[in-house]
C-alpha cells in the first residue's frame, strides 16, 4: 500500500492507503474523524461533504490518494480556539437540524458557499445547498441559518 501525507484540519497525517480507498474511509476508519458521515456512498446526499482547498467535495467518491496535495477541512476543523465557526453557531441558533446526520455536510457546504460569496441571496443559497439532503426536512431552518451566518462569517 502506498504511503501518503494528508493535510487535514491543519495537521499532517502520514498514512498507508490502498489506491481505491475513499477519503471518507480514511477520515473515519484510520483517523477517527467521525463527524463526516457515510450516507449514500454515491456522492448524491452530501452527508460526507468536506472542503478541499475550500471547495465542498463529496469524500465518499474521492480517492484518498488524489488529495494528498490539498488542504482538507472536516467539521472537526472549523472551530477556532474552542469557539464555533459562525455557520456552526447559526445552525445551533436556528435549530437547523433534527437528527443531525446531515448537519456536518450541510455546514461545510454552507462554509464553502460563504467563503466564495459572503452575501448570497436566497436563490444562490438554495443552488449551492442543492444536493445536500436532509431526510428530516429542516430546509427552512437551514436556509435561515445560512442567512444568519452570511452576516457574520468574516473572522
């Protein structure tokens, strides 16, 4: 198995992976970063979303070997000095989750959007969040949380 170095949440991780091993599997099984969830395994639901160089990416369909040169951010890497990221805080404030399974993927998709466009309109939010599925149907609260976070995402 090849050895690679992954830059995850600002830390270097030297690990052995098989050529076809997904980033999601490495995160969860080898590095115990379990905030990233397995949903559909096909890149359709968004539960496994992480940021690769700031871009929301489905980790279940991304090979670990293909991202050795990228900056990877998971839900565990968003807080700063024990303080929640503004998007995380907005999700709490607006109660934008129910079971919580989709939450980390939703939050990372929203962070990716707000890093590209700090003041999106509702249409832009919906377009960007499309493809992140919430089986509990908290979409109105998710939209409200992203709206709130848009006012405070610059740190």
